[in-house]
C-alpha cells in the first residue's frame, strides 16, 4: 500500500474547447494533463487517471514517462461524482489528492499541505473564497468513494454533497495563502483561458 496517491479526473467532454481533447492540449509547451501529473508526482507515490475509454490512448501517450494507472469510466458522462468514485476505487493509498486535469498552475506545496491537514480525518477540502474546491482536495479513498456512490444513488450531481458526509477539514483562504498560491485553483476551460495560461507560463 502506498501512503499518498494522486488522482486526475479527466473524463469531462470539454465542450467549451470545441472538438479538441482538453487534457492533451499544450500550454507552455507541455500538455495540460502532463503539467498536472508533474505536480502530483512531487507529492504522491502513485498516479491514477480517470477518463473515458476513448481518451485513454491520447492521455497515455503524453504521460508515457509517468506510467499512470487508468481508471476508465464504465458509464461515461455521469459527471465528476462518478469520475471521482472511479478514480478513488483504483487506489489503495491511505490518502489521495483528487484534482481536475485542466489546472496548469497546480501547486505541489499546496497539495502537500492538504495531505498534512487531512491526516486523522477523511478529507481536507480548500475553501479559497465563497465556495469549496472538491476537485482540488485530499481524501481517504475508501470513504470518499463510498460517499460518491451514495450521492449517485440519490441522484446528486454536485461533488460537494458527498464531501459533506465526511469528517473533513476546511482549509480556509488564509491558510492556503500561507502555504502556496491561489493560482493552483485556476482551470482552463476555453481557448481564451488556454492562451492566457500560455502567456503566463512563457
């Protein structure tokens, strides 16, 4: 058993990117999902990628140097709750950082701090502003996967709902700023976001 895993959730359709597979788009010369994997590799012993079956080949090609485990969605398009459950069931780590595939500024220092805050609890979930960030959080895999399964059975599409059933630490903005950068939470959703991130990474 590994102590810490990193789980990348990449199964979304990226509709605002047109017909392009967002996870493998390059920003600053490196595919988005590879940038995320690099950050996770700095703090985790194992890498898991959750995606649809039709994404696997392209993602595997850009992560060949990382050799991730793949957790393939059996029933695609069920949303992030299903993706997180599938990803977490693919690891037996004590704790797992769960992040989206489109965060080019993901901060390893902040992830490391979330692992520390999660110790002795079932999760550590950031709250950098008004809202929680459950796709940039650390969980005990078995407990969060079970909570996601329950949420899906109840027809609940929001990822924050299974979080609320856990014993979780809220990591407030001040603590986040003391241990990393809030840019870690920024995602790339549109071509304009992609251009902006590329400019900032040059």
